[in-house]
């Protein structure tokens, strides 16, 4: 059996075992499920993905705490929030290296984008049009919108908003897009401005380790070039949906299963 066939056997085995809704907790994706309206879901998904650093349970706790202050319709809250509303929402916030100022600037940028374009998807669609469908350049524009907020000044630095032009793998951006573009038992979807085939794999330490073991990359640095190389490796197995296996592979690793044992099961 050649490497590609072996890889497909391995990926399908992991997918069948782990790509299930009951496997999601404590992934921050669970915070997104209660929101059936895509216009509300996209706001929750972007918040959850932006804070997706550290232990999964801690992320869920932090995201839930912020959402509880925004009420049942977070997009509507942001569109109508004034300065005092935003200050009250963000007062006392602290999660890892993100502080009150980071959250306020991020939410103000999201609020300004929602007011101007009506939805985050409409804003992303505009960015894709301006870049002729180039996802990475569109994400740079979209990041600039969020970082700039309501002002016309140059975007201030905000650790909750990454830009692909920095060379970063931008795992949190690609995680957000996976949640909003794919639609199956795990990913809720809601966006149509992109297709699953357009997505880039969100590369974290778990995915990086699996990809190196499966010879999808030999790079030693987890950066944008590595993410693109890994995505191309998955594209050879699943051309229309290269991110198909992301959740199941990372969930297997987070559940403590040694993926080397599973890899060895495939002839």
C-alpha cells in the first residue's frame, strides 16, 4: 500500500471514531451550538476562536462568561452597544495574556464591522471580492477591519486579531472559518461566501505532530508555510474538503490516544 492510501486508511479510521458531536466537549465549539441564527452564531464563533488559547475548559469558561454579559443575541448587543455598555461588558476581563483593553478593542472592531456591513459574512465577502478570492489577503483585510474598529486610523496592535501577512499560521482564524464554512455533525456552518475546499488547516501542536508523523510536512516551524503545506497534503486525500479531518485528529490527541498506535494499525 502506498503512502497516500495508507494515509487515507488512517484518516478515515480516526474520522469514524472521533468525528461525532458527543466528542466535542470541552472544545470551545460547544459555545457556538446554541445559536441557530447564523448572524448570531458568527459573532459567538469569532469570539470563541479568538480566545482559543490554552486549556479547552478554561476557554469555554471564559467565552461563556463574556457571552453571559451580552445576553441571548450577542450580534444585536454589539450593534447597539454604546461606550458605557462596552466598558461594562469588558470590565475586569483577564484571560491568560489578554486583558480588558484587548477584549474591548476586539469587540468594538466587531461592532463597527457589523454596523457597516450588517454581518461578518458580508464583510468577509467584500474582502474576498477586493482580493479576487485570495483567502489570505482577504483575511488580512478582514483583520484590519476588526483591528481598526470605528476609526480610520492605522490598526493598533491587538493580540486577539492576527494577520496572515505576519507569517503566522493563524490557527484561530482558520478554526473560525472551519466552524462557519463546513456543515456536518461537528461543524455547524452558516456561511456561503467560502467553500470547504478553500479552507486552510488550523495548525496547533497536536496537528503539527500528526502531520510530521504522517510525512505531510518536514518543516520544524509551525508557521503559515507549514499550514499551507499540511493543507496541500490533506488536499491530495480530500480535494473538496482538506480540513475534513482536523477535528477528529486533534480530538484523538486531546483525548490522550497515541496516534502512533493508530497509524501503525494501518498497513
